[in-house]
C-alpha cells in the first residue's frame, strides 16, 4: 500500500502532461502510485500516459471510453486508488520538488489528519510565480490537528481539490465523490472541510498552478458556467441533510453570492446575451438559499442586493461608472507624476549652477540597497579618516535602518537626492550607471564594481544574449565615461575591467574594501551575529550561496538542503542565501536547521557568522577566501553555465577548496572532514594568493587616502602570513562526529580519504 495516490485527470493538456507526470515521479519521496486518467482526450494525452506507464511501474494508466469531465475522471482514479492519502493534480499543473516529502513529514507530525491543506503558487508563461495571497491562513496557529470551526479562515483559500491531501479511509467512509459539470470542486471541498474530524495545514508551496494564456476550462466562454447553480444546490442539500452543519449556511451563502458575482462579471465566461438570464437565475437561487445573518461588508451587500433582485441594467450602469472612475483616477494620477518629474529635472538643472561643495560625498549601492558592500566600507573609512567631509547615502526607505547615524539619509529620486548629486564633490557607487547624472567639472566618481569577475561582464556579454538580456551597452559605456576611479581587488580584475569596460578612468588595485571587516571584527562580533541569525551554539554553519543561472527562465533550488542536513547530523546548520524568492513571499521550505537568510541586508555579516561556504559560480567565493575559512564548490552544470554566461576560467581547475560534482559528493566531503582538511587548506592558500593579494583589512583606507586626501605614500600591504582574519565561532580541527551514517555512494562517485 503506497503512502500517496496521486490522481491526474488529463484532457487536451498534451503540451503540459509530460512535465506534470515527471514532477510526480521525480519526487524525493518515492512511496507513491500515480493514477493517470485519460478522459477520452482527442489529443496525445493517452499516448503520453502509456509511455510513462511502460517506463515506471508506479504509473497506472486509465483510459475512459468517453469524455466524462474532470469530476468523473477523478472518481475513476479514486476507484483504483490504494494509497493512504489521495492527492489530486490537474494535468497542466506540477508538484514542486520535495512536495510529497514535506506532506509525509507534516502528516506524521500531526497524527494522520483527515485533511492536510497546503499552499500553491500561480505560474505564468513569463516564468513569474506568485504565491497565494492568503497564505497566512496556513501558518501554524495553535494545536494541530483541528476542526474547521477552530480555523474558519481556511474557507478564504481557493476552494479547489488539488491543494489538499485526503485520508482515503475518511473519503470512502463519508462517500465523497465529484459531481459532473463545471465547478466540480465546490460540492467536494466544502463538505470535506466541514465534516473532517481533523485538519492540518502546511505553510509550503507544493503545487505550481499554471495560468494558461488560453485553453483553461474556466476561461472558456460557455453556457456550462450555469453549472455553478447546480453545484451550490448540491452543497446546500448536503447541509440540509446534516443539521449539525447548519451553522455554516451564512458563510456558504456569502461565498456563493461572491462566486456568482465573479462568474457574472468575468468577460471570458458567459456567452454574449446570456448575462441577464444568468442574473435572473442567480436571483432565484439566492431567494431559495437565503440565510439570515449572511450580510457582509458594505461592498458585498451592494453586490448581494444586485444579485438578489436581478438588477442587470443597474449592475451594468454601476460597473460602467466604476470603470470610468478608475480611468479618470489613472489619468489624474499620471498628471501629478509628470509635473513632479519636470519639476525635479528643473531643480537638478538649477542646482548644477551652484558651486560644488568639496566637503560632501554621496554613496549608493546598486538597486537602492542599504549600507554595505564596498561603498559602505569606503563610507565608514571616509568618516574616520576625513571627518570634515559629510557623507550621505541614497537608499530606498526600507533600507534606511541599515544606515549608520553619521550618514545623511537620501531617498533616490527626491529633490534632496538630486541636490546632493548636483553639488557633492564625491560620488561612490557599485552600480554601472547613475540614471540622470550629469557629471560636473570637479566631481569625482568612484566605481567599486560588485565582485571579482568569474562569469563574463561588460562588453563580453555582447555575444551572450542569455546573460545580457536587456543590457543597454550604449548606456553602460556612457556610464563608464563618467568614472574617474575603479577599485580593483587583484590583477585578474584589473585586466578584465579595463578590457570589458574601456574608459579613461584610473584603476586602484588596492583590494576589496568590503573585506576589511574580516580583519577588524572580533570573536564577540561573530558570536553576536550567529545568535541574531538563530545559529545554535557549537553548530557548524554552512553558508549556501548559489549563483544566478542565466540559462534558466525561472530559478530553482539546486540542492535538497533538508536532506543535506539530515545526512550530516544535528551539528550542521545551513544558512541559505539565494538571489531570488521564487514566490515573492516566504521561503519555500524551512526548519530549525535550514535558515533562510536571503533577505539579510549584510552579506559580509553572513560570511562572518558562517564556518564554511558552499557555492558554485558566485563571486562571493573570492571574498570568502580572504576570510581564510573553508570553501566547497558544488558544480554539476558547468557546461550549461559556461555556454550561457561564459567564464574567464574554470573554477574546477583552480578551486578555493574541495569540489563536489553532485549532492552525494557534497555530503561526503563534509561527512569525511575533507572540507576542512589539509588538501582543502592548500587549495585555499593558492586561491588567496592569486585573488586576495591586497585583502589585509586596509583596502578602504588606501582608497580614501589616495582619492580624497591626495596621498601617494599609502599604507603597505600586510604579507599573507601576517594577516589574522577573525576565526569562526564553530571552527573545528577535524571531522565532526556524525549521528547518521552516509548512504552508500553511487557508482562513479568520488571517494574522499584526505581527512587533514
């Protein structure tokens, strides 16, 4: 008996069915059966299902003799299901990686509830993924499992069958089945939730809900949208047969009216000329099921009144008036913005007529981020070495809390910001260009870049369209012409920047200012940072920082971090630093040993708080090498990355530490102690010598003394053997004791014997 029976009905989804079925069979939790139901589809769905059934014994192919619709097709799958839990998935949607593993763990934690509700994200053809707007209803509130009356807010979720797992015994005992027709989820979901003795939630995106440009059932104009009335008749009949459930009638009535309004107002559902008939039938329906105490908000009451009395023309007039009001609001909103832009341009032009102020400096990071990086290190050094110069930082308001007390706060695009750009003698940034900047005679622009280049940059991207995307090379070169100084970390960076960003600037090969903190921080600072991140005392904290993949439209997690920490044992913790949030909201998965730090404003602090770095092509490896802590590369797609982005060298040929070609190899490197062994230390020393020759804690000082103070006799570089970066709080001298035994390596995997 499998743990899950995943039921996938298929009808005219041949373009998406392969991806759907593959998302199920590739789950890290393999204890499942996949029941794929061909609903007499006229396209190749049946053939695709048969191919999967021939390939994998877990697939059971069901071919219906005639088209029955989504509900009966699901029923056909349920009749053949043998799993503990039923999971429904439409043929054009997909399960997210490790979804079934997360379901299995949550079911076990909550004592095998009747229903487990989980989250989804809408995915669009553009690659954008948007998480459910009411995902907060899935957060843990109080004990679990519970009944619906304990958490009635669950009814605010999308009432569909595929965002829940159902205990099969519960479904069979209650005799639940799907009815025919459109909106078949309605008479299934409400009764299931209202009668379940135990419900649990999982705050995790488990389904990608595809938003097709055309072809979706609910976006098809048809008279069958009138089926919604029959579906609600079935729900109210279910309540009438069970007096104990009648308390849900007011809620259900409000939801029904809202649903009818949605069908009525959507332009792509009802055929032309049928809206009046739909509203008349809605009036009869509302009178039939009207329930005292069902009134909602004022806006809802207006909608309900229109439906109850069938005021079709009135409804149309109100909608037209609302549309005109919205259009006028948009027009009225644009005019003030246009006037504001013109006023700011005039203000900036007038400010440029005033004399420069030699005691002013403006700092900014790309994207309006907060204090940090090389500009942040230079700003701190400037305030210390040249206190007569007043500094200002341009950042979006949400980052102002990161700014030090001594710096003036500026919001990009405001009059104060344009005044500072017009009159400050020094401008420091790591952005390629400063939009709208007209550089004045006497102004000095210091460009710090954003890291040592590994992947192609600048003009080298002309032949890499996947990586270049919307890069405006003419605008880039115009920005380069405004640079006076470029801060470089090493000879490799100097030669690369001068070639791919050609200009008349002066290169300051002085080191990375942002790494100065590695030498000035104390052990107490490291302990405080680890505590603020929630790293348990005595743990080995691994900072995981993958690079962006230009060849992928959507970024996905490259490692199963939960599996990694499970295999390594309780002493290891992972700090997950991704450059993206797949669903624009909370992390996809979390535990007390996988900590999402993607929103942390200070990457340098994350480096200090960790004991080792795991990355692939991220330029963070060059900074981290200067910290002299272990670096492990996880590289399993070099050919694809190099083809899309291009690279100046192969990091596998000159790595900063051990190299893993897969997840199991990575686990073995940490389990065996190779990550902190003697060979890894030798590789790191060679890497530091090449890419960190000036990172001694005084890089920012050298830049400030040269650019601002005009000194030529700069502080000498501390030799490599004389540098003492702050040690990690969880540093170990050998491989830590494991509480779990790593599984047997697959054929061809690397066997590591060097334990240092």
